[in-house]
């Protein structure tokens, strides 16, 4: 299974796609999944393992992303992390654009400097690519974020 751990409780990666891979996700101790794929909803596969899923379908079209995409993901992840046992896996199809973009929004919401967060993500997942339009979308979200984190 394609999982890159950013911290001991936050991971990013590529698509899960089948029951065998979902079992590996469960074995890794992941309790929550943010599924950024527009291509596939993990919810039915995760239900067997009692893993909570936020299907946050996002097109990898290199167009600006609305703040609601980030708001949903950040709230879901922060709620999961409030429980000392929660582990969050953020993924898309390949783990190159959408998952790193959502992880950047989450880390930024947690107070990380975006430059340092991008270094962490790319250091742990070298295939991660930060398209300028996606980074700008994250910055716009963070500048308008109203939830106190």
C-alpha cells in the first residue's frame, strides 16, 4: 500500500482501490481517511474496518480550488486528531497533487509555515508536486479560515 507518513499520525499517499489494500490501511492503524479522488469513493471498502471516510472528490485539473474543499478536510482531520488515537490518511489517485495539497492545508491550519510544510511533505514523499494554483488555493483558504485551530 502506498502510504508516506508525514508525522506519526498524518500520512498521505495514492489510491486504495480494493479490499486487500484497505486491509493494509487498517493494519497501519489508520482510523480516518480523506479521499480526495473524484475517481473512487473508499467508503464501502472502509466500512468493514470501521474506518471513517470523508470522500472529498476533487478534480486534478490545475484550476483554483474552493475553500470548502479544504474546510471539509481540515475539520474532519482535526476532529480525528483530537482523539489521541486517531490517525489520518489523506490520499488521491497517485498521491502527487491533491493529497499533498490537502495535507498542506491541514498543516497550515495547524500553524505550520507553508514553506516548511511543503519541505516536510516533499521530504517524506518525493513524488509530491505543488502546482502553483493549488498552493495559491491553500493560501486563500488559510487567509479566510475562521475556525480557531
